[in-house]
C-alpha cells in the first residue's frame, strides 16, 4: 500500500512538535473525512491525556528542590511512561520506591492511568490493567 503524502505530512509535523494542538485537531478532522473515526477521536483526546500523564509523573517524582534523598525515591518521567509502549505493547515496569501513595493508587484503580497512557501512545492497554505493567514497591 502506497504511503499517503498528506498523512505523512501530518505525522511528520506532529513528530516535530507533538504539542501542536492545531495540527493535531486538523489531522483529526482529516481522519474523520476518511472514515478513521477512532483514530480521530484519539487525536482529539490526546492533549488532555498527555497533560494527565505529565501531571501523574510530576506528582510521583521527587521534588528537585528537596534535600530529602531517599535511595528508594525513584523519578518517574513522562518520557519513561511513554517509552513503556515503544514496541507497540503495553509493557514496562514502574518502580514505586518509597512512594506508597503511588503503589496504593495504582493498585486500587489504574484505569485512568491506562486510559490516558493508551491515548498518548496509541497502544491498546490491557483490558483489566494487568499483564503489562509491573508495580514494585520498597515497602
């Protein structure tokens, strides 16, 4: 199947600046016009999903201005979360370290995490939140 030059132009622009909301929304309309409604919907939800993941990573990362240095206090970054889906699979490992609130949040209800992660990466998340991401705590 031949590559579509319009699609390639959209993808190239979004690779260059993934936060270009205007291009992303125009691309969503373009996808809708071609009957790709699910992907169009994902593109429209993408900015909010990325914001959620960035906030998630920030919430559970050590404060860089803090003098508290715990050997079990691992940094979680947006980039790390996205890298978990680099091969098109929901796989990865989050080391919660001493962040008991992170462990508890992920164990109690990881649906928001999976939903937003799946929107941003384009990788289908596990139906039940299991079988892809491992959680490890230093407790």
